[in-house]
C-alpha cells in the first residue's frame, strides 16, 4: 500500500459523518467503517445486524468511511487519516466526545464492511488497535486483477454513463444469489410522499454521488494489507458470502494465530449481512460472546 506525504489531519471537533446506536453510558464501544456508498445512508446498512452488539453492552458508532476522503487520496492516505482520527489522544484527561466514549478509550471492536474493512485492516499496524477485536464483512485484504478490473469497470461506468448505469452494474456483482437483479436499488416511494421537485428527481443530484462512488471504488485498486493483518495479535474474523461475485475467499488473509478465522456464509453474496442476516447475527453473537468470557 503506497503512502504519500502525511495528509491533512482531521480533528475530533470536525467529526466525519456518523450514526450512533446504543446508550451513551454503554460499557463497551464498537466502531464501524462503512462500505463505498454513493450517498451516506446514516448507518442503515448495519442496523439489521446491530443487535448482537447492543445486547452485549456496546455502543455502536457507524462512520461514513468516505467522509474523510480528500482530493488526491489513495487508500494509504485514507487509512492514515482514519488512524489519526480514531487513535486515542495521549492526554488521559481528554473529555468525552458528544457522540462517543471518552476520547482516551480505545474501541473494543473495530468493524469494517467492504472498503471500510480494507481501511480497518490497513490500520492494524497501529498499537492502539491491538486492544480491539476485529470484524470484517466482505472486507478485502488484497485486491487481485479480477477485483481491480471489476471495480474499475463500475467506476468508469459512473464517469461515462452516470450513477444509474453504475448502480445497475454494481448490483449485478453484489446482489445475493437468491435476489432478483436490480431489486436492491429500486427506490420505494412512500404512499403519502409529495411529488418530487425538479431538483429531487432522479439524476438531479446524481453527479456528485457518481463521482463519490467512482472515487471510493478506485481506492481498492491493488489494496494489500497482508502484513498488518498477519502481525495483528488480537482476535480477527472475516465474514464473507460463499457465493460472492466480488470479494471472495481469495481476497482475504489472516495471520497464523488460531483466533484469526474466516466464516463463509452459505447462499450469500457480497452482502452476507443483507442476504442472510440471521446467520450473520448468530456468528456475531458467538464472536462477541467470546470477548466477554
């Protein structure tokens, strides 16, 4: 992973986009980094599997991974920026944040989905991460030619043809094996919703979202976090769809430790937490339960 000169540093007073689940006084804290989303969904992608965290006493902060992306960044720059943002300050007297635990507290669990998983794995060389358990949902450790080519094809479509065409192409590779093509991206309309204005009609706000989608997908080109993953001393779990058309077993790596594990979710694609939430919740309950014993 290339790492150019140090990027501009975020501060805890300029928080990235995020959503919070669970009470402020929860004894444990889980941090979740989101996948590439053309538009931030306020943590909706994670909510259906949040129960095991909430039931085991975690407050969950779900971050929009791309909200710390700056022009010219590669994956190394984004990893660096997130590591600096999430690292506990050295001052033990730092006050609690408005949306999280005391700022001198390391997270108990680090979670990353897809791009978020690649960023989490890139941070595992940081000493403060070694006190956490790591959960990766279809988070690639390493990108090969097939993954590079597929992601670039979608990104190029976003550039040339716009968001709807890119979204259809993306859906073809991320949908579960039992899901109809395009179903996940049909926008439901509330029965009493007002007619959309010109600025709200499809396509009016698509250009920034298309650029965001393309930039996010291209970050994963030639990703390689095998070294920090191999050396990570804590528990690490990869959860991926057995029938994923995008990130598969060949893109995941673990270290030699017995508490580095991979779980393939049967009859699931790139989004196992959406395709088989029951099985994923069961896996997470066991993973988090082991933490508490």
